[in-house]
C-alpha cells in the first residue's frame, strides 16, 4: 500500500511540475505586461536569509534614468495548479505580489534551502526591454583550515 501511495505522490508531483512549467510563460507575460503598462524599465527584488529564516527585502521598480516608482496596484490574473487535483485555477493578485511569488519559486527551484545555516543573499532583476529575469546569488559559508603538527 505504501508503494501505491508513493506512486500517487510522485505522479502528482510530475503533473504539478509539468503544468506549472506550461503556465509559467503565460504568468510571466501577465506580470511583464502590467509592469510595462506602468512605464517600468526594470524591477529589483532583494532577499536575505540565514539561521533557517529568510525573507524578501522589498521590490523596487525603476523608470528611465533610474528613477524609482511605485509598483502598479492593478489586478492581474495568474494561473496556478492545484496540487491535489491538477486543475488549473485563476488567482487574482497584484504585480508586486505576483513578482515576489514568482521569484520565490525560482529561488526555491534553483537554491532550495537558501535560508538555512549561514544562508544566502542576492537579487533578482526583471528587465522589461528583453523580458528577462536574472538572479545574482551569494551563498555564505564557514571555512576552516586544518593544521596537524607532531613535535
């Protein structure tokens, strides 16, 4: 019975991952369209975490000449996958919340556990000109050097 339950969980994960990957371009487009309509050139999202805690430090949007501007508060529709059923659901949110959720998912996907131990910090940049998202990631660590002497 446990093997069957594990198979179901694995199948649900595979379905969730496949459907999420299919929806990602649509959700990115919805976010980028809302940001572009507000005249935003690029957005930076900083994060920092250590000791099993991590958070996003804020989202800053920029117009031309690096002038900061408020994120738009309009509603956008994103599509999400219900893990248990595999159904596609529509979520109404703001561009800021959608951006934070999306980059949080990217961070977990690429560096799961980033907030553990000594942690990590960095920044996502969403560039509207080419509709790209980049991650500048810095991982902290403790180093030691061993010396063994016999006298």
